[in-house]
């Protein structure tokens, strides 16, 4: 069975920016919910857990077709939350990233508003990332979009 990764910070460590209730909900309800459901689905077919969760996607055609969507949905939920938790930290925006944001968006406030607007276009579960594209510009990318060298 796949095991939950422990949080690398305390629930209240990111307050006031992210509440302990938000962390609790995302970890105990969403993340563990996806993980438990994924294990339940895989146990129902006596899966031997030979692949990492990341590898399930690559080998999805080895699973019965009627559970593939459920496997992908729940594995995606697990992986998205693990990425979320591994990258959460608070630090002041400064240096070259702040300069790039101000140069491209005019101000940090304008960037925040555009990021929120871009995130509203995300359908279903997932995340919106700030990336540097092939034109060396900042761009928003949703986790459900196809990622290849042309997009980043």
C-alpha cells in the first residue's frame, strides 16, 4: 500500500497566510482521502504495488479499463498534494523573481490579481504554476495542461 508522506511543517506554521484549518483540510481530508481511495481501488484488484504512484500513469494501460480513470484521478490528487506540501513555505518576495514580476506585471498586486484570475480557469483539481516559458517570460501553467518543451 502507498503510505502518506508526513508534513514537513506544523499546521499553523504558515499563518496568517495559510490557516491551520486549510492545511488540516488539505492534508487530512483531501490528500489522505485521495490516498485511501487509490489504495482501496488497487487493493480491489489485488495489485502488488510494483510501481511508484508516479509510474502508475506510465503503466495505466496495464490496469482494467473500468478503473483507469479512478486510478488516474486519485493518483493525481495524491501527487498534486504532495507537490503542494513539499513546496509550501513562506518567504519574502525579493531579488530577481520580484524584479521579473514587477517588470512583467507592473506590480506585485497586479501579478497577484492575474494569478488569481488565471487560477479561476482551472477545471477540477490541480494547481496553477508560475513558470518561465521559452521566450524567457513569466507565464501561468495549469497542472492539467500538456507540458512539453514548447510550453515551458
